[in-house]
C-alpha cells in the first residue's frame, strides 16, 4: 500500500480508529526521540565527546585563547 492510498483511507476510519492511529504514530516517534536523547546524554556525559569539547573550550577561554565575543 502506498502513502497516497493510506492517506485516502484515513478519513474512512472511525474517530476512535483515527485516535488509535495517531497514538501509534506518536509512540513510534517517541521511541526514535528516546534513542536520540540517549545518544545526546551519552555524548554530554563527563566521558562523552561533547562534554570534553566544552571543557577544552572553557580552558581555552580562561587562557585567553579565544576570539572576543560578537555583539
């Protein structure tokens, strides 16, 4: 079944069926978001690359090795 066919069938569903479909689709996005969130949390942990990059940037700032801020 194509996406176009699916879109044509949705209005034929009952309100309860449409709500169930919406909940199912929302849940599938939540699962993906959870994986993304887990990856970001791992990257930002004390051992993660984003946290370490931030620490290096702060150290460079404290040593005066950064450019002045922009207005």
